[in-house]
C-alpha cells in the first residue's frame, strides 16, 4: 500500500464515504474508520512472527540462514454501519466468515 494512502487514511475513507463508494482495504484501520471491508494480514500475528525471528537470532541463528515466511493469519473485518449507509446488504456467508463485524 502506498505511504500516501496510509498516512492520510482518515481523509481517504472520508472521501470514499462522501462519494458513496464501496471500498475494500488491506488493513483493518480503514474498516475501523468507516471503510466497508478490510482483508489482510493480522498485525498481532505478524508481531508474533517477528518475535520468533528475534528469538532465533538471539539464540545464535545467523539471520542469513532464516527463511522468509509469509503471514499465516489473515483477518476479515466487515463494517455493517457503512454497508447500511451505502444501502448494501452483506451476504450472510461473508458475515459468518468475518473475524470481526462492526455494527
């Protein structure tokens, strides 16, 4: 994601809502601010992965020997308040799969 969009995330969400556009983002902060849906890596999960890397390095593993790992936990957040403002009905299957629903 561009640094521009992340640094002005509140203005971006405000613009999107002002134009009644549905939106999907890769970071949950956007759904918390009023974006419709976010789906991306779990930040706490990434912190845990980082801690595991640090632990391996502190226990003597050379950083060059550590493999690169992709996030394993992703989270889906649906903002129902925004869906109602946009006049959208979120399918029950998506709500059932969501890690969090903002009501």
